[in-house]
């Protein structure tokens, strides 16, 4: 089909911290140097920030560079970190506080802010538009476009107005081709275009498989006397240790009596009966969290996978015609559990490299290998290098010994131990067959502190146009019931935090896999953890998905 | 023939809003806003009139703060030719909005005015009707079909008893109901074109209209939690509960 096309100098896919910072920096450089430069940002959410979800403790280092006067410009950094507490939960009621002395240096948060990353991205989006960036919310990039030499020449947006069978409805509008000299891919963790680019250009040939966690988060409004703005609590141990899973929980007190509580569960877990959602719901019953949440009201819920493999899993980020930035590549600093400032810096570095290149040579489709050099020389690389062994140590040595290793590595040796631990096994290969795993019976939610999946998804304001093709594509329609169900008890029913996948079985009939695509939170866990790697996440019609408020 | 269509910026239909803890209203900070769904249907109807050659120009109007420019750009991207933002508070009552729209409609000398039947935040369902009374012109509310003829418009209205078809002489005020049409998607090229279409900002004071409120909001509360039902095992028990617990007999 012949599609309409639009031309830009640079197209950025994804309106998150990496994409917006890149777009802003490009326009700042253009204005400073009196050069014409057209930049657009494609965002699949209905507005910038709609699909953004993070804790978040924000380190302002990259923002200081991008907008030195961010405070005067009213950037939404309202709550500085006041106190920082780390606990080891040894049981459902017990907690041991880890003295500051024993906390790895990377987890100290002085000078940082508790923010809503969604609100920060909205603010960045406004700044981008003010600088002349064209921001297009509600338009997912569906596929990458290549020229005859196989170089990236842009992207094509998703078709709008197809029915469930894929046939055009009355209001059908075909996707538009966006052509650019350079395309920056900033879709976040496990971006579907990033995944295809990594495959096509073999970008991960020399690195370990990427490693992921699933973060599930809620915002609560609590009574005034339970609210301590600036309080930061991190914990590990219970409940995840019961299921032999790794990860940790967080609780941050924001402004306006809002408390953020969540848990990141490492997706390398082995037990197919594990349900990240239920593990999180249980966590809130622990007195450490319950004392702050009791009497409060849950106002928001969301989930998103995070890329935590660090340097060892960071693929080559440059290829002909484009760059991979932010969590799409995997720039998150897992030892700090912070990825926003690193994503922003990777976007800003990309902008500098792209600007220099386009100024000297406006030819499209160049392979900007200089990005790798600039990356190597930046504080971003230094930071990621310092903490490179934290993730693999935790995977190899478990929570306690891994943490001890991390303390030694980061506090005593400042990350300069001369070896680099590797962690090659991909997360989806780690599941044990169901018959070798212990069943887990999760307690029923009490409706006060813990809740069921569907009322949780309700709070994410998720919606998708009902009459559209299912965006969760199965490479083989047979595999879920013929392989995943008998061997792994179809774990999608449990690892999906939105209840998208259900295996239904009527009396005397064959089981059927039902995909409730409308619930999808776009977290990407199914694409990551399916043991058969049979699920391919593709973007649904534009504007669909969660509508997170202040997440 | 000129068509004026009015649009309102409201909280997105998918967002679950909450009442502010002080009971003065709904928490709208950082909430996703969007064009009122019925206003979107109204814009689609106006654009179709132009595409069928019945209308020569479609002008989109909104009354509110600068933020409403976003919704006007949506209307322009759908096919409106021009937009007017009447800049004032975003908490105007239907009567005030109707008075403002009257000033604009008269300024534009419009033949047809289309509005959404109601906004999903206030659900008042008053502005269109009040506007037609102020303009002293014909009114066709809850329109599920619109046919423009020579100097008149035939409107089928969705009413409680079924469907009512009226022929109205122009000028007329119409309000759009759900089944009037399915609004089109705004495509990227149209969004880009819309940025170049004229959007005039008019200060509300210029229109010389009295928009002072006639109502005071006393309090806003969430609907009461649904109580669990009780099963009764006999008529006797039912009567006993109705008398002693519910107190209704």
C-alpha cells in the first residue's frame, strides 16, 4: 500500500526521559548554533507521561546539565529525600534495619528527590514543545523502515481503525511513514522495535543476555499523621525469599499525603507458580509497610518491566541510520536502582553526536560509531562500570552474600575490582517445569491493604479500543496449550500483572487460552518471560493502554 | 453557510477521578484531559456538513484557559477551518458559557451551531438549550441524524419515548448525541496542518458578557459505598427487616 510520508531530520521513538532529553538537546544545539533542525517525538500513550511508571528517586545530575535552571522553570522536583532506611525482612512480621555503614554507597540518596517520573516527563514534554520539537502523542511507531542498503530510514506509525480480523473499518487511517536522517529509539525496556533492531543488526553479539525485573507500584493517599514527606524505605527478604525469588520493595513518601509503594521482582525466578502481583500484595501486610498504609486509600496502580543487566548486557547502540538509547538499550544503574538520569544522559549524548554529524554531513543513514566513544568517555559509562558486578553478584550469590559482595565492591573498592562477572543465561530460560516446582497458594486479598488483579488494573485507567486486532501476537497458536500449559502450567496466567492471559476449561472440553488484550499495561513481561518466547508484544492502536496519573 | 461548533476540555473519559479531600471539587491536578466525547461528535458532524458541500466554513470555539487550545487544535486537525479561544476561567456555568457563545455566534453570523449534548464532567445538558433560548432560534437537542435542506435542517432526536423528527428553520442550535456519528481519527499530516490554521484568542471581557456565577458549590462527595445485600429466607423475615431495619413500613 502506498502510504503518505513526512520528513524530519531526526525522529525520536518514545516520549520518556531518554527520548525527550535527546529531542530537547537537539533543539537546544540547533537554536544555539542558528541551524535548522526538525525533530519529532512519537509517543504511543494518549499523552506524554501516560505510560511512564517508575518509583522514583531521581538523581538530578543529567537534569542539571540539560536545564541548569530547572528549579526556576518549575520542574516537578518537590520532595527532597530526607531519610533513607534499608531493611531486611526476615519474616511476615520481622524486620532488621541495615545500619547505614553496611549499605552500599550507591544506595545513599542525599541530594536526590522523590518524584513522579510521569509528571517529570510531562514537564520535559512541555519544554520540548517550547523548543520547537513536534510531539505526537497517540501515535505508536509500528515498524522500522529500511532503505535499499538496509539502513534505517525512519519508522511507520500504526494503522488506525482496523477491526478484530484486521480489516479496515469505516474510519480507517493507514499509518504514515516518517523519514529521518537519524532515528533514535527510546521505547524503554524491551521496546519492540529495539528488540527487532538488536536482532537484525546483531547488536548483542558480544554481550550477555539482557536481564529484567518486573516493577509493580501503587500510590496511596494516607492520613496526615502517617505521612513523612522525604522518607525513603527499601527492603529485601520477605516475601520474595519464601519463593526463592530475588528483588526488593520500596516505599517513598511524596508530597500531598501520597505514598508510593512497590516491589521489583527479578524475572530470573525459577518457580512457574510464582505470581509477582500476589507477592506484592502480600508485602503490604508487613508491619513495616502496613503502619504507613493503614487507613489510607489506594489511588493508582501500575506495572512495568525494567532492564537491569547493566554494562554486561548493554548491546552496541549505534547502527546505520539510528541509535538505541535509554532503557531500550539498557542504561539503568541497577546498584542504585535508578535509570532516569542515565536514560536522560544517554539521550543527551546521542543528541550531541547526531547534531555534530548532521551539521558536517547531512546524509541520511550514517552509522554513528562515535556514539560509542562519547558514551565511553562520559560519567554515564563510569557510573555503569563501577556498579557492573552488582547484578551478576546478586544472581550468582543470592541476596545476602551478593549484597555483602556488593558492599565490598562498591564501598571499599569503589567498583575497581579487576574482574567482571558475567551472567549469560536469559531470564526466560530459568523456569523450572511445573512438576519440579512447589505450588504456591497465595492468601486472598483482604480488600483493605491487598486487592485483586482486576480492581488494580481498574486504577491504571487502562483502556483499548475493543474492536481492533489483538496486539499480543502468538508466533505459534499451538504452543501455549501444547507446551506452556503441560510443562510450565502456562505461567502467563501468573506473571502478567494485568490478568491478560487466562486458560479456561469448560467441563469436558479442551482448555482454551483467552487473551484479554484490553487489560494490557504495556509492561512487556510476557514478551520477556514466556519460556517458549512465543509471545510477541506489538503496539496496539494509538492512545490505548494505561493512563497513569502521576506515576 | 457557516457552522460554529463548541468544544470543551474535560477529564479524559478513561480516568477514574477522585473527590478532593476538602470536598470542594474533583482532583484534576496531573489528570489527563481531552476533548469532551460529545463535542468530538459535534465537530465530526460539522466537518461532514462542510465535506458534503452544505457548509462553507466550520469555526470551532472553546471557552476556558489557554490549555483549551489543545482541544481546539484537535478540532482543527479533524477538519475545522478556524478556531476561537475565549479566554476566561475554566469553571464557568452553562448559562455563562451560553452567553459567551451567543456573542461569538452573533459575531460570526453562523447559520448552524453544533454542541455536544452534555459534558462528561458536569453532565448538565443545559448549554445548548440555553444558547438557543438566548439566540431566540430553533433548537434540536440529542440529534442522532442531521440533514440540511434549503434554509432548514431536519433533525432526528433521541427522546425518552423513541425518535422524534423535526424540521427547523435556520438559524438553529443542535446538540449531538452518541449515535450521530463515529468521529474520525486525526491523522499526523492533518495535525501538522492544524498548527498553521488560525486560532484567535479573545479575552472574555471584550465580549461584555456577565459571567458571574449564579450557583455556589456547597460540597462534593463520592457516591456512597454499595452496601452488601442481605438474603432473607422467608416473607416473614423480609417484612420484619423492612419494618425494623430499613424502616420503610
